[in-house]
C-alpha cells in the first residue's frame, strides 16, 4: 500500500479497506500522541489533551481530509461532502455509512478508474 498517496493526495479513489486502514492509522497515531503527552507531562491543566496533540491536530485534519476525499471520489461525489461531518450526530453517522459501509461506484467515474479493478 502506498501510504504517502493514501494520506497526502487529494486525487483519485480508494476502496473501503484502504479507507479503514487510513482511519486506523490516524487513530493509532492519535493514541500515541496522547500517551506521549501524558508520559512527558505535557497535558494542559485538567484538559484531556496536551501540547503535542494541539500541534498534531492540523496535520491530522489534513491527512483525514485526504483519505475522506478519495473515498468520496469512489462514491462519485465531491470531497466537499466531508463537510457533512460538521452536522452534529447525523453528520458522523452519514460519514460512517457513506465512506465506511457503502460500496463505491463500479467501473471508472469522473475521478478515476475503479480501485478494485
């Protein structure tokens, strides 16, 4: 698997397996950063996050949006659909169903060839 393409490119399409691999990697990285914050005593007061988490957050957002965009492309939709995640409760459920459960468009679409072909 080309991790650089998966996490940094906003072009093309990915299937569900690669989507979940990318999400899993981002979750694992977040856990590691939180453990490092706790181990190094970098937590800010009573907040459940620390300085490293604050620094890493913009990078996580960029990487997550790259993964989401390619998955939206596989569903033959614009990456702008990622904004649906901002809608409380319904947005998160919508993202999980559309990106993580539903099958992508069969065959080529306007975003590229079928990733399963």
